[in-house]
């Protein structure tokens, strides 16, 4: 059995920031952008209830989902509302001080 923190790390690496999963989402256009937004929302919600995400996870979410030039272009073209909402959710997390202040393991 895994702890909630172990499962969060495992799922995060396996799916949330997995390049193949992200590329697959881009093949689905608007719906792919919606799925990316759901992923950000789920991560935020899981952290709000279980306090298991670490700073590096939020940093990777921001980097992979909002700050990456190619992904930003994809989202601006196919689902700009998802891009807007992801950025807002990540800013909210930063304002709330979400994430644990640990180094990546």
C-alpha cells in the first residue's frame, strides 16, 4: 500500500507531466485542452484536501501546461479558455501557498 504522498508523486510523473500523455491530449484539440484543465483542477483539489503536492509539482504544472511556448500556442489556438483557467488556478495555488516546501525526490 502507498501513502497519499507516494501515490501523488507516482501519478504526477506517470500521467500529469508525461510527455506522451500531453502529446496525446494535443491530438484531441479543444477536448484535449479541457482534459489538461481538468488535470490541473484535480491536482489542486487533491492538494487542498490531502496536502500532498510539493512545490516542484506546481512548478512543473506551470512549466508544462502554461509556460511551454508550444503548448501555450496549442491552447491559444484550440482552447484559450482552458489556458486562462489553468493560469488562474495556478496563481490561486501560489497565493494560497499550496505545495510542500520540499525538494524533488
